[in-house]
């Protein structure tokens, strides 16, 4: 059962990486088009900026979930590094529980935000509902919650092969 859950989370993690990466790629293609259309073609498009902002939301919230699982999130360890191992372990559990609380908040209130703005449309993109633009918040919160629960129940998974592909490549190159 544990291996099945870890494999499922590996796929969720890789999906997060791909979605975040494609979002950055989209931003990298959209912004130059906006500049080109404005300064070369002389007709500014109204859609590049709001679409780039939406892609930034996707990148931020979905990428944060992947970053959390990989252990690449920001952490201030100055205090915890000076604690005894037993106290450090206890503080890690408290930290995970606080993180789970934040993820629940993001998921619940983000979903409520999406629902309350569902009938509004963006002025720059009249076919896009405002509720859709807020969807990365509850989705990112839920995905991060999955990884928080994984860490609480199954331990730190930041050294799994799917997460630490750089170590696998180094060891294959040495062989």
C-alpha cells in the first residue's frame, strides 16, 4: 500500500513539475509576442499580460506543491539546527501540522473564492470566468496538502529518484 501511494504521489509530483514548467514556457512565449505586437506591428494585444499573469499563478501555486515535496521550499533552520534531535523531531511535526492547516485554508477558502466569482468574467478576456483564474489556489493547496500528509505519514520523500533525478544522472555518468 505504501509503495502504491508513493508511486501515485510520484506521478502527482511529475504532473506538478510539467504544469509549472509549461506555464513558465508559456510566459516566455507570450511576453515577447506582446512586445513584438506593440512595438513592431504597432497594435498592442490586450491578452498577453493577463494570460501571463494567469500562468504565473499556475506556476506559483502548482510549482510550490512540487517544491514542497522536493524539500526545495524556503526554510529558516537557524533555530531548529540548534535543538536536540528529539525536540527537532517534535518541531518538525508541529511545522507539518501548521503547514497542513495553511493548505486546508487555501483549499477551502480558495474554492469558496472560485465559486463566489464564477459568474464574473475578465474584462481583458471576456470568455474567461474570474473563478477559473483563482483555481490554482485551491488546487495548489490540495496538492501541497497531499505532500504534507505524505511527509507526516510516510516520512520525507525528497530523496526519491523522481525528485532527485540529478543524483541519478551523476551516478549513471560515473558508471
